C-alpha cells in the first residue's frame, strides 16, 4: 500500500515536472512572434537575423528540455 | 479494458543490439546496430562530398549542387556568427553538421535506427565541442580566456553574482547541447511510433473506430513532415551553437 502511494506520487511528480515546459513554450512563442513582428516592419533586414532567431530558440528550448530531463530522472533514476 | 489500448512498445526502436560480439581486455567493444548506422551516416556524407569534390566541373549537376550548397551554407553560418577567422574551424563544424544531419535523416527512414536519439552519442559530440572551445580558448588567449566569465563594464558588486552565473551557464552548455539533440530526436520518434500504433490498433478495433484511426494516421503523416523539419533544424542548431561557443574561444570578452 505504502509502495503504491510512493509510486503514484512519483508519477505525479514526473507530471508536475513537465509543467516547466510552459515557460519554454512562452519563451519560444515570444521569440518567433517578435521576430515576425520585426520582420514584417523591415523585411530586408530579416534574412541576416535568422541565425540569431535559431540561437534564441535553441537557448530557450533548452530550458524546456531540462524540465523533460527532470521528469525522466524522477521516473527512471530516483 | 480497451482493446485498442495495446499499442506497440514505442521505446523498442531505441534498443541497441549487438551485431557481433567483441571483447578486448575486459571492455565490451561489440559492433552494434548503433555503430553500423553511424558508419552508414559517415559513408553517405563521404560518398556525397567525394562525388562533389571529384566531379569538380564549372557547371554542376544536381548532386554536385547539393554538395556546393551545403558547403556555402556552413561557410556562411560560420562567417555570420564567428567572423572570418572562425573559418579555421570550418572542417570541424562542417563535419559535425553533416554527420548529425545524415544521422537524423537516416533515422527518419522507417525501421532505421536513430543514432542521435542516444544521449551517449550526442554527449560525446557535445564534449568534443566544449573540449575544443576550452583547449583552443586557453591556447590562443591564455589567461585572457577566463575574462569570458567576467564581462567588462559592470560595476564591481555585480561581479559577485555575475561570475558564478557565467560559470554555471558555461558548464551547462555541453549538457544542454547534448540534451537538446537527444531529447528532440527521442521525443519525436516516440511520438511518431505512438500515432502509428494508435492508427493500427484503432483500425483493428472495429468499424466504429475507423474515423479515429484515420485521424490518428493523418496526424502521424503531419508529424512525419514536422520530424523532417526537426531533423534539419536540430543539426543546424547544434552547428550554429558550436559556432557561438567557438566564437567565445576566438574572441573572449566581447559578447
């Protein structure tokens, strides 16, 4: 019985850890939204900034992946 | 309970199998399917660029154009991020980009094995990148390399907080570099397998479930297209972040 509760709470914890992805989602959405907004204002400057766009995307996405990692750690390691 | 809940195991595709056993001095060096697919990725890249380099005509044919576009693409990426003197790392970034791209694309073939969905592969690549950044940074700049951790122009009390943050962010780089590629490929391939499994099980569960099966199948097709984009994008992101980190080794202090 007690083991069941521990196991259940483990899954709850893993699920809660994935909530960190909300932040990454907001961040990635913000980056692409701002990029499009700026690119519509000055389309000629947009191609030079795609590198920065993907760097920003990758960096904020990394935090979502850390949330995924925490969830995997809770499930399989702890 | 529900007959359609029993889908094929989505994790099974990542299983490493030994193709033939090999043990040297107590270390398991067996040739696995992961090794085979990595060699295949290297072989594809070598074949493409071997062809491109030996053909060497002024007016390229299609395959030669692919190689030349790839060359220009990576060269422009390095020039844009790390400047002209970043081009001394061109062979490294080029190899890295095309190895990851080929491995990701081979992974998209049904029943193929995705080497980049194993954290040991991406971890080794990320450690290689960060090792080169540290060794080259110290070799080129000496102690000046450590100014990376203390950007100029902040008032001194700020440094008490800034330096630990910069050190942690530097140490997190290989971790995030490895995990980004690994997690993207892993999650993507699990998702593809899940939707494909749903489609098959729902179609088998009875005529009532056929619309759901069609929906699931359509979703699987759409996700497949998305995964091709992700396969390219993650190779690109890995290469461009390598350029960003190499830029720190080339010019520490102005970022």
